[in-house]
């Protein structure tokens, strides 16, 4: 396969040039040298490095599994699952709900959704049905789905890393290293625990699981898939700065590192703040996060009026990640021409669409995700 070398409009570092200046020319060199190098940079400089988890015990329990006619008209099995982490006498528990198509003859593909909104957008009892997480529609198309709320893992406000999953590590409160993990890393950890459960659930095909998120949840989905190769696809809706959009270049009215670390410093490692207003000093950029997922599948989305998320920078990240996919023997983004709204690009291992509207995720997006999944992964 020919490797394209697209125009570098925002002057980002090449994903295929190592820190020592050598060019990556083979898939083996990518896997052995450049991929670990990039992963380390994101851990040290942006999302943060998880603590040593060797002395932490994690137990995952199926609490309840049922099917009845009053729930999704009998079309789904609902499982309630509990994850308990124990470290040095401290306990942390979170729960998630799985919906599985009833009567499926074979294990089904699944979505893990990172929910950064309130309970009405991920109601496990389905008293509230939201276009943000349309579980009924997902199940009707033959997919299982699970969701967890970010607030239940690590609070989405600055509280000194003393609650949620962070409370298991009190030694990080007063003497917190500058490369220590932030909330996004904690949320990504939770997504992988759901994947752990899917591996053991005979009703789920764990080789066909996508992790999905919107906005800060989209950043989380990309980071989870970059670290956990069990995810067959990462789906990022309007993740923008520090997610699926290039940090460098003209930003206009789009979010910058200074903006995001000023409002949400706890999402990231402290090291990341030194790049506020100094984006050109970054030894990486967000196209490399997408490249870490290659040769698996990546799907990102934009909204036409969501200038804060930098749609042009989002699309540029996909363009600049494409050479890595091609080096690994699969097509990346199949066109470098920015598409019109409601004209999804579903041809390569990198997919994209832009929808008319503001910062959001709804049934249109989900139908596109599943159309693409049906075609390439399922």
C-alpha cells in the first residue's frame, strides 16, 4: 500500500519520525519503537500516568440478569454489573448496566459508552430515554451496549483527587507527581474494566467492541482505545481540543490548551499546563493519539456550529494520522477533502462525519456509527 504524505498545514510533528530523528519505515519499527514512544509522551505529558496497580485487587460481579416484557418490550436482557477495587484496605465500587439483544443465536458486538451527562442520559431503568444514549435503538440493531457515568468514577470538578477511584491512592494527594493521572485517565481505566467483563460474558463477542464518548467522553474513548488494544474501534464525538483536534495552528474562536487547562486542570497531568500558549513546544499532537489506535478503526464527528471544538483541526488530525494506518497496511482517511454536513466518510479505517448543529451526540450519530460498524467490524 502506498503511504500518502499529506500537506502539513498546521506544522505538526510527524507521527512517523522518532524523537531521535529517525524515520519509521516499517510496521515492525512502528510497533517496536515509535508507538511506545508516543504512548509514553501522552502518559507523561498530557493524560497522566496511572499509579502502580499491582497491589490493587479488582473483582467484577454480575449482580442481576433479567428479561421481562415490561422492559424494552422483552427485546433485551438487562445485566447489572458491579466492579470493586480494593487497595490497602480502601474500597471503590462502581456499577454499570448492560443491555443485550434477547434471543441472539451468537455472541453479539457491543458498545461501551462514556457518559459525561446526568442520569437521564443513561438511565439504567430506561424510565428516561435519551437520544444521547439510545439503548433501545442500539439493541434493535443487534448490538449490546453498556454505559458508565464519569461522575461515578472520578468527579468532574476539582476536589483534590480525594474521592472516587482516586481515593484508593491517598499518597498522591499531598505529593502528587507532575506526571500523575487526571480524571480522563481514571475514566479510561473504567472503560477497560467493562471490557474485562465483556471478555468473560458468553453473550458478548469481545473481538467486536467499540468504546464511544462525546466531548470529554470522546477524549476518554480515544485514550482508552489507545491503551487497550482489545477495543476494535474508538468513537469520538466532538472531542475537540486535547482529544481529536490538532492543538497547533490558528485557533480563532476554538478552544486552546490554555482554555482547557484553565477550566479543567484536573482532567490532565500537571505537566500538560506548561504547553498553555506554548503549543509549538509539544513533542506530539493529537493526530498521534489517533495513530496509536491503528490499524484498528477510529470514527470522529463534528458539528457545523461547534467552532469551540475546532472542526477543521479535528479533520486535520485524521489526515495527519493516515500515514500510520497506511504503513500498517490498512487505508486511513480515504479523502482529504473536507465533507459537507450529513455526508459521512465511511470508506477507510478512519471514518468521519459532520452534522449540522451544535455540540451534541444523538440518534443520527449512533446510526452512522452502527452503519460503519456493520460494514467494517461486524
